C-alpha cells in the first residue's frame, strides 16, 4: 500500500502550500505578537478573506454545513502543509473542524442553527473545556465540574483551565459530571455554554512559556443554560470526546509533520550555506548525523500516521496506531526542531526565525490529547492482553 500524495490531491495541496508560504509566513511574527489586539485580529481577518476568495477556506468541513467537503484522507494530506504554520490553521478555517463536526452530529437543532453556520464561516470562535487545575486530567474520570438539572435548566459549577480562545469564543463546550450513580465512563456529559452567560467568569489568560495565546482559566459559578444545550444524550460525554479526539489526533500529527518538515528545510538550507572552520556545516559528520536522524524520524512518523489515517478511513478504530503516532509524533517534532535550532546557533533562539516559537509550542505535544505516559501504558496493556488471550500481535493483520 503506497502513501504517496494522490494525483488528484496534489493541485489543492500545492495551492494551500503556496498560500501558507507566500501569505502567512510574511505576517506570522506580527500575528504571534499581536493576535490578542485589534490590529492582529484585523490582519488575520484579511488572511481569512483571501483564503475564501481563493477557494481554500474550510476544505475539510462537510458541504452540508458550509465547507468544501474534502474527503478525510485527502484532507489528511492537505493538513500536512497547513501545519507548516500554526497561524495557517485559523487563516484557512481548519481550526473549527472538530467543533463544527461535534455540533453538527450531536447538538440540538437550536444550537446548530445558532452557531454552526457562523462557526464554519469563521465569524465566531469555539472553545472546549475539559482540563481542570485541581485534578490530574489525564484521568478524566476525576473531573469535578458538575451540572445538575433544575427544572429545564442545567446549573454548572466548577473550575476549568486551558480553555483555548475562551476570551474571544462565542461558546464553550464543557465536560461535566451529570450522573451520580452511573459507571464512571457513563457519568459525564457535554454541555454548550455561551461565554456571555452569567457566572461564566474568566479568571485570567494564562501566560504559557512566554506566550499569551488565549489559554484561559474559567470559573463556572452557578451558570444556568437551557436543558437543550446538552450534546447528545446524558452520560455520552466520553463517547463524544473519543469521536472528537480520534480524527483530531491524526490531524495533530499531520500538522506536527508539517512543522517538522519546515524546521528540516531551514536546517538543511543553513548547513549548506553556513561556513565554519573553512568548510560548510554540511561537510561535518556530526551535522550529517543530525540530518539523517531528522529525515528518518520524519519519514517513519509520516508512514505511521498515514497508516493510522487509512485505518480510520476504513472505519476501524485504530486505537493502538493512534496512540503510537501521538507519542512518536511528539518526540519527532521536538527532536527535529531542537536540531534545527542547534545548527542555527544563536539565531535559532531569536524571533528572527520561527524556530523558537515552534520549539516552545512543540513542548505541548507530549501531553496534549493525553500525556505520552498514558498512551504508552494503555497501548502496552492492550498488546499484552492480546497475547494473554492467545491472539498475539500480528503487525500485518491487526485490528
């Protein structure tokens, strides 16, 4: 089975790559510095409008909700070049895909009508709240935020943080405990909470490794929302979360590959042109090892990710494969960017190059969508269980 980019995907993939490199790269630093003020948002709006005019907007969103309906595997290949710039996700309207699908599949007609069209159009931002500061959210059954029915309203109380875009979002989808006597994984639900609701209190925009990017801490103080704000059925929170996270991890890994490939490009250009002690860096064996290791890690991660994506495209859960690429992808991303910084020396840690921001953002990869340690443990247990049950683990015929 080949993993080359299909012929029919190459034209749109190339157009997206050109847009990212020619339109987004030149204003990337400005957007990172000013994304929280009016000038930065105006610059992003201009990029979004350009993407819409050029037919590059919301490529992976289904047509029935206002997107362009690119099939899953086609979008996976495109997402690889979108990932070359963190800002390109917003400029091309890909940042809302998981949330728009969640609303489309699970929200009541009222909330689909209210939020779905403007969400896909990029007119409003979504936000998602699961992580809590008081508990280890790697075990989400410990989450303490609650929602209780009072007549026809949910009353929500709790404390969340790392709610991305909460300070500009129209609503937050909140994971809450709604069932007291059900099994743990049937005790939680997801509820849509407009951010202008009384009692929705943003405590702060958390500074993260020198960056302020809308990772907000929020307290829910007797927030009341209609009963119809529930997504799906009561107790389906984990089921909905898994449907969100499976494809989301594929998209994360493809974007990480795009970031790593960009860092690799910068590294190779640097070593071919930088002269030290009478020869280019490319002629030095230690640098050649860095290039080799980076190329090998990128290609290995890419093949693993595309394999997992193809399994999902066939309707398989691919739980082991998705956990593997999450861990391998996070490690690969860090390693490649780290080497690229090393060969640039002092220039690599300045904002003259994108590497310093990429490096800081890469640190998140090891715990976003679940810490690596949990993925390693659950995957190993799953494999070992198959041996205890007499099945073994056939890498060519796995489910």
